[in-house]
């Protein structure tokens, strides 16, 4: 009984509920206007909506993701094209030139620690979804070009932690220089979703930039010549363990090789690679990560086999995937695999926490906007 009371008390302290439904949400949109680039399945969009913003439009090159986005969000403006051509448009509505936040998560596979990294930099990639070829590591700079054109008050960009590691740090340095040339002060933050009310360990880098003419009250000196905007993005939400959200309704592991490795697991194994090394002396299967009931779930990737139960030979159920990713339980994935959509997206509550701080510490101080503390209400389940 004490354990259940503790869980309930922790639930009451959560600012945003990870177990929710779109049909129950009251999005008021009174904290300002947002446009979402690289909008994918709508993860960041839901975060801004939960934080009280009005997301007026989206941009994405993937027609499958646009189908999901339109189905769930019915955007006022929707553009299915690459940002390289979108930034050159001269027919954009006036509303996009009066944004509070320009949001984007430029594709990050070239910087992830499990990818090719340096080998793929500057190389055009052809997507299996039928999209046009793109050089992924330049899309961030196209996004900054768009910010320079639209001149929103604040720009937010999310990426993988790998963009700060080794040679990729050169890109990060150039990103900050590009923001400066575009008329913004910028700073990046490494955040872990498990401290933000998300039932998942997911480290991501958030670049947050504020327009120079608005930034003076929020600047602090970082050296004799440099100043950066101050924004408190430290979070201390109670961790949500996998055992608290598990329903054990996922598909059973039937692949003989995967099942064998699962049967040979031992307590403490992080991935199926551990058993593979013991049995076959092969360092493979590292992408199949175990979820322990007494720990926060590991990072969800866009692959059904990326996270599996340690205690039972099961993949994650759709409900478990949605909870781990803080997607609503009634989200319409339009027949696409939920783990793929959620694994590609920013967890809504992660973005909601960031967006709330941006409003409370910056945008609310510009005047002319409603300054209510809690905007979106969702009935808990």
C-alpha cells in the first residue's frame, strides 16, 4: 500500500501526464505561435500544444509522416517538400513571419553514434521511402537560413548527442556561428528525458536561440568577449520505471535466433550482444536492448526489436510504446508501425517541458501574451 501511495504521489507531482489521450486534451494555444520543420509524426508538435502553444503549420519531406501528421493535427499550413526549396519560397503566408517559435529536428542519422558518422558526412542519401536525395548534415544550416528569413522570436532545434562528440563538434561550432550570422544568440543543452517525466532514457541536444534584439535581459557573460542567453533547463521529475507502464501485451519473440539469445540471457545483460559473445564469440545484436522492470526503459529506436522485455520473451506492445514515448494512447498511426513513428520523434513531454521554460522565462516577459501557468489539461488514466 505504501508503494502504491508513493506512485500516486509521484503521479500527482508530474507536470504532464505520460498516459493520455488526444480526445481528452484541451489545447488552448494561448502562449504563442509555432511552426514545425522536419515535423515527422508530430512528437514535438504535441509537446508545444501540451505547453499551451498554437502550432500553425508543418514542413516535412516524407509523405507517410505527413499523412500521420495531418490526420492527427489538421494543420493550417502543411508543406510536403524539402527545406532547401521551402526556404526559397516567396509565397509564404504573413503569419509565418510573426512566429514566437520556429521548431525543427533536422535529420540526425549522420551524427548518431551507431551510424557511419564521418563516412556519411557530405554524402547524398537516398531514402527507402522514395524521398529525393539529400545531404543530411547540411539540413541544419538550411533550417538556420529559414530562421534568418522568417525571424521568429525563438528558434529550437533538437538533435542527437553525437553531434557534440569528436569531429562532429566542428558542426556544432559552425551551427552557433550560423545562428550568430542570422541574428541570434544561441546555446545548446544536453537533456535526458528520464528527468523530464518521460518513461525513457533518451539523451538529446537542444539548441535554443533567441533573436538578438530581444535577448539583452537574458544574456550572461561566458568569457571576456562572448555572451549567451540564460535559460534554466534543469529538470528533476521522479523517474518512471518500466515496471510501472508494462502491460505485457506485445508480440512474442518467435525468431529462433532471437529467442535462443533471450533464453541465454543473464541478469545484468544490457543487450542481446552479451549472450551472443558468450555463445558465439560474436559482437552482434547490440541493437536489441533489454527493458528491466526496476529501471527506466532504454531509448526507443525506429525498429520493433530495439527494445524487448527482459522478464518475458516479448516485444513492446503499442500501449507500452506510446507510454515510453509519451504519445497519446489514441494516436492514429495510419497503419504505420508505432515504434517506427515514435522512435523517430521527439517525446511530446520532453518538448513540452522545454517549451514551458521558454515561455515562462522568456516569451512571457515580452508582454502582450496571456501569462497563465498551466495551459493544457489532460485527464489521467
